[in-house]
């Protein structure tokens, strides 16, 4: 009898454990769904841009917000939830965190001379948009960009040539205006920003889909070295993405320039005997594949999948 009693107790215990497990799983799933919705709804592209512009106004006036770096640093140990992805030039005069007066953990920054796109840069764009859920992607060119100026002059050497190759189609479009000198450079800087946006949409099905679904907006902008102000050049969202693509394609076609996809870096810039092709993954974005597969999971630190809602940085 004692043995039977024990067995009964064990069975009751097992049922309780099972019930607890089911309840826990249900609670976890509900929490996950809630936090996902929270993440997607926490901040819009407009909110994101307004925050940047408010910061830029503070930067221009010289009255920047005070920042408690040690405290913020501690808060961010468990994960990041930046509210915007910014692609800009490596130029030392254009640091996004300073010109938009933002702090640690606010901006997912990608910097490369001439703010051009290649598969590696594009991978970072996808990481910011798809994995970190930033609702806005800003492509920020700047006045007197040396990379664009070099592309108007030609004759670059070494690996800089690959940057020129990306910018040249924009220069060709700019030449259609018959502008010369610094006017041509400024025109090419503007065209380069717009062409970079088109290239992102052309080369990244993941990003394009996010824009079409209204999960991401892309904004082209230009920073003035003189005034410190940022002006909008182009806005792309679900309402005008198709129109923008068509217009840019027409511009490229009429300028006579031939766009060279980043996946086809000219062989003549690759010194013989080296094996650089392997460094350019041609299949980084398999067409029609699930977005997840394009982002290697092992580059995503576990803590970054935290449930911290986007906009934490805004709610301070
Ligand atoms: Zn530059």
C-alpha cells in the first residue's frame, strides 16, 4: 500500500510538472510575440528621423545634450537596440554620433569612403535593418567628399580603384548636367547617394522586401561641412520604391554609364596570382531564400537577441 501511495504521488507530481512546463511555454511564447510586436511598433521611421534632426539641430547650435557614458555603457552590456542604421563616408569630419548628437547604442553605423555598397557593406546594412530592426536606413553623403571628387578626376590606384568603380556611374549621371569643377563634384555626391539607395534595393532582396512591406524606410541625405546641417535628398518607402527604382534605372541608361554589380568586381583590379575572389561571396544573398539564411547566425551574439524594445534609447 505504501508503495502504491508513492507511485500515485509520483504520477501526480509528474502531471504537475507537465502542467507547469506547458504554462511556462505558453507564457514564454506570449512574451516573445508581445516583445516582437513591441519591437516592431516601438518606433517608426518618422520618429527615428525626427530624433536625428533634433540632434542635428543641437549639434549645429553647439548646445549638445549631456551624456552619462559610464551609466549608458553599463545599460548596453546586455544588448543593443539602435533606432537607426546610418551608412556614411569614412571622412573624419562626418561622425554620425556627433553630427546627430546621439550617444552610445543609438546609431548602427557603417562607414566606408564614398559611402558605397559592396557585399560586405550590404551585409552590415541587412544586419542593422533585419536583425536589429532599425526602422530607418540613412545614406549620408557629404559636401566636398574626397572619394567622389577622386572619381570625377580618375586615376586612382590600388584598391581605391574599387571604390571609384562604384562611384563612377553617379559621376556619369552628374556629367549630364554639364556642370564642372566643384559643382560637378557636389552633383555627383547627390547622385551617388541616390544610386547607392538603388544599389541596395537591387542587390539586397531582404532590404527591398522590408521596404515594400513598410518595415523599413530609406532616406538619402547630405551633410554640409560649412553649416553642420543635414538636408534630405531622397525618401524611399513602400509607397514610392518601385517609382524610385525605375527613375534611377532610366538615369543610368541615359547617362550611358554601365552599373557594375558589387558581386562582379573587375578582375583587372585583382593582382594576378592572388585569390581574392574567395573573399567576395557571390552567394551571400541567395535569391528567394529565407532572409534568416543570409545572416550567419554565428555572427550574432546571443545577448543581442535580447527582448529590449527598440526605442529604449529614446525613452530616456
Ligand atoms: Zn567622403
